[in-house]
């Protein structure tokens, strides 16, 4: 007898519908699974058999063939276990096939018959329009985001039989409704002093401008970067769902409400491979780092230590807001809408030419050169971060809070929205001409910087966008930018002193 249960597998960031066809026929007992299962999927036999027997149900001593359709799609992981088990129960008449009509299932089985959560349940259930979608109770809150009241969370395989055959109620799994309170990130009030860096952080958040922090170890660069997501507006409904989907596909922890409402933060180590960060090669099975942190903050500490080709590979997605991933079936576009914050020491030893610096000038120059010009060109706000002064550290007064700064950021972003963009960093040339026209004094400054070669044509555009943000933070909705804004913006495009010749000159 044949029984088909709809299920799904993960295909990169997306779910893909899979029909699990189970055929049970007389013959020598055997179990065959076909249709491009990966190793873990192939092992379904052992888990499903043990789960069925532990649940007091019967494993057929017959020839069982499982076909996973469509055949051309690679099936990954253990999420098809539950559908295979239900297919066997249906094909052997232990659950009448009519009762299984309109039932889809995604879940892994434990040997004791428990139904376990799987990675990527949200993108997977999105592919299942059936009136009842059975998932693990542990996946309930995420599945509900996808299929709402159609979700049927269960703890054990026997729960499904009880509900379908015995007519008992489905298990009552508490699903937290909508937005629980996510723990707030660290607060900017903890940062003592650092006026310049705070200002840079605020401008970066308000305009969506990529940021570079340069300073010695212990200056608090990481501490500052971690406080950037808190300054960004909470995610819109659409973004929240997108981010949650990607996190689900990546198998990362989700908040109690299931839905991620805050911009994510990720800080991949400088040894991260290009494949892990932006993809590369084929058969990418997990979402790349730049997609996981889409709509949030990507922090690259020790920028100079990243492999140059990895940094080069970042440029295109930063520019386009999407990353192209090559897969067996062709190229896919995945989200990569990130705010980049990079940090680096001013020189290999970190002291940057100050009294304690042990680096010969040549090695300092080489170090600064490790970060390629084209990537630097994408970092619109650069700032030097020094170790906080002793008096700032001893001063008991707390700095301005995240909430206060986030308020100004939100106001600035609403100006950007009135221009039809989410933030000023993505204003086009045309939009800049309309909304960021330099007045005569500002034009003069740009002219001088361009003629002296201090700014490229592209750099001048970027500087105007930053100047626009500076103006917006002053709560001034007019369409022009002024000399002061432009001068600040240009100053922030220059790499802060990387040691220079302060020591050599002495
Ligand atoms: Zn040094």
C-alpha cells in the first residue's frame, strides 16, 4: 500500500517541499530510501524503526520503499523522519490514510519516539499549505510564525496517533504570543568619555554608514561596536520575519517569542573563511555570516588580520545588499543588508607610533596597507578611539543612554524615509542632488578636496550623504548641507593617524 506525507527540507536559506512516498509490499523485510537523501536523512530508517517500536506501534516485516520527491533535490538532515514514520503507519493501515489527508509533518525522531526540533523549521513550514502541520513542541513558537493555528506541535510520535486515531485532543503546547520582551543589548551609558567615538557611532546608526574604529587595544572598540545595534530602530515586521527565517535556517537560538525584533549582531573571527563569511565554492549548506546578520551589525575586529581576499569579497555584497551564492541548481541571491563596523589597531603592536610602539615604520606602513583601498572607500565614517582618559574612568557620571541616542537616530531616519530610503547611505546621486545640495561654502570645501585629490568623485558623493546625516541629526529638515557638515564628513573619511611619524620625527 502507498501513503504520501508532505514534508520539507532545507535548501540553503529556503525551504523546499518534499513528498515522502512510502510503499509497503510483501516480500523479504527490507528498507530502501531513494531520492537524493544525505547521510543523516538516509539514517532515518534506524531512528524511525526504533521510534515506531518504542511507541508501541508495529514495524512492518515487509518490503518498505521510501521515495523522496522531487528526485533532483538533495534532502538534508533528519527533518523528514516524522513524515517517513507517518507514511509507514499510513501504508500499513495503523493510521487510516483518510485521517492523514491534509497532514504535513516536519520533525526528527528520537529512538524513544520523541519528536525533536530541526534546524530551519520556519522556512520549511512556509512551504506547507496543509491544514495541519505537525512539528516538534520545541519548534512550536517558530512554526506558529509560519503557519499560525495550523501548527500541531507534538512531543511524541504517539501524540499524533492519539490525536488522529483515538480522537484525543492535540497536546496543549504553550506558545508565547507575539512580542515577548527581548533582553536589551548593552547600554551606551556604560561607555565613559569617548565623545568622538560616540558621535561616530550615532552618525553611523542614523545614516547606515559603514564605520571604522582605529585605536590601541583596550580603547573599547569592541565595547562601542556592541552598542551599535541598540541604536538602530527595531526591525519592521517584514524584516523581523526575514531575520528570524535566516536564523532558523542557520540553527541559531531564537528569542522566547520566536520572532527576532532587534537588529542582529555578529562578530566573526578574523580566521573566518571566505566560504563562511560571504560564500564561495558550491554546495553551501548553511547561510553565510553576512546573510545571518542581514538587517543588523557585522563587526569585523582586527580588520587587518582578515585575509585580503576575504575583505575583497565583502565589497560586492556591501554595495549590493545581497550576496550571490552558487548552488547545485544555479546562483541564488541571499540578503546581505548589513551595517559594517570594522576595528583595527593602528599598527601591529597596537600603540600606533606612540612612545611604547615597537614597530619599525616600514612595518606600520605595511600594516595600514593590509586593508585594501576599495574596502576603505566603503567605510564612510572613520574615527580614532583612544584609551579613555583616567578622569573619564574615575568620573562616576554615566554617559548618555542608548535610549536617548536611539531617539535622535530614529528622528534622523524618519527624514530619510521621507526621501524614500531607509537611510542616507543608500541615497542615489539623483536623490543627493535633490536632498543634499551643498551651499556655496560647502561646495568650495568639496571643490578644494576634489582638486587636491583628497576625495575621489565617489568619495565626494559619500561625504555628501554623511553630511546629510549630520544635518538630519541636528533636527533640521531642509534640503541643503552646509560647510560645517561637509567639513566633518570629509574629516571622517580620512583614515585616522596610523602612527604616522610622530616618533620618527622626534
Ligand atoms: Zn606599533
